[in-house]
């Protein structure tokens, strides 16, 4: 059995890093960590995400075992998304990144302004 090494080009952990480095995946996981939501509720909460992008993100997270999709036999069919236990372990860490971004955005923007002014 191979030992995971994210620095190796062929390491499958890179696929997971691609998923969690995606801003839409981060936002979906953070919201679902608060409780199950339907597709349109997610779309309303995550401003700027297209229907297509949200659908692709949810499918990818479901494939990775991070999100569970449940369809209810109503007319029309009601679909709800919930975080899985595995997804919850990741959401804890993702929430730290989201918090960091909110707390340090002013410093990042100031650094960007200094850099752009010097260039």
C-alpha cells in the first residue's frame, strides 16, 4: 500500500485538495455543517453561485462522501443535502479557514494595495 504524499504528482490526495480548495465547496460545507438544506436554500445563501456550479459542487462532495443527498417522494420531488460524519470532520477545518479569511481580509487588501502601488 502506498503512503499518501500530497507532494507526489500521482497521489490521490491531490484530488481531495482540489475539492476542498474550491470556494464553492468550502461555502457549501460550512453551511451544511449548520444543518441540512435544500438546493434552493443553499443557492440563496451562497450569493454568486450559479445553479450549474452548485449542482456540480454538490455532486462532487457527494461522490467524495462529504455530503449526503436525500430525495423525498413528494410532488415535485424534494431533495435535501446534509453533511456526513466524514464531511463534518472537514467542515471543522474549513470553518477555521473561512473565519481566518473574514478576520484578515483588511490586512490582505492592504497588502494587495501596497503591492499594486509599488508595481
